[in-house]
C-alpha cells in the first residue's frame, strides 16, 4: 500500500506541513507495510497549469513529471488544506488541475483541513465540489478539521482532552483511508474505468 500526502500550503515550515508529518507517522504506525510519500507545496513549486503539460517535451511537462510519477504510484491520498480567507490555497487547486485520471483516478482521498482558529470547513466544501470531475478522484465521506492547530498534534502525548480526541479522529480516518485504498484497487484493475467513449466526467 502506498499513500501520498499532498500538503497544500505555500508557506515554508507551515502548520499544514506539521499536520502532514503527524498523519504520515500515524499511517505508518497503523500499517508498517504502508509506504507514505509527501508532496509539499511550500514555495509553490509548480507554475500555473496550461495545455503544454500534455506535450511531453515541454518545460512544464518536465516540471510536472516528478509529482506525476509520485501520484501514479499511489493507492490513496491525504489532501491537507489550510483555510486561506475561507478558501483552498491556489497552489493546491493548481496541482489538482495537473492531476488526471492516470494520477488520481478511482483512488481514495482523505481531506484534512487546517485552521489557526475554529475554521476549516470551507475548504472541505470547496474540495468536495471541485477538483474531482475529470480526474475521478474519490473523496472519502469522512474528513478531518484540525482547528486551533497551534495547540494540537505537538509531541508524543496529547496536550488536552480535545487534542486526544483529535488524534483518535485522525486514526479513525486514516484506517478508513487504508481500507478504501485496498477496496478500490480491484475496481481500477477491472478495466471498467478506462472507457474511451467517456474520458471526462459529466
């Protein structure tokens, strides 16, 4: 099993990166046979998407290739999004434009949002309503809101009852992600997902 975590913050040393590291460690603890890779968008490493990415010899295609290759190996994803002015960061939306069915199609994704206060719900809604139609990414019905992020997920022991509850919630969601990843593998290998008449969602 191979899981890729996409950290959607453009900031260096972001709280989202810290949350991503916590989730990676939790997945490895739950199933030591699972490998976890992280794509961290700190510094916004990808330029804006355009059609030249479909041309194999273009500079944009060359920039995209390392990310593409990581995503194609994945059985599932964790998408971590901070809430910036009630929105998903543009770099995260951008990488979802790059990612097509070969990268994320019919693979499960757990949404984890991060807020410095009591927010985080708007990015959940935004991701669930966009970023999946043509790529066929499958968002889990469960998601995680990491609120007051500076106060939680730091150190080995919970700092409060709420921190302890959040850690249990993350474990619950991570276990579900791994089960979805196992369950969707046979669907991808069935051949039904590669239908030449229907390359795009409706």
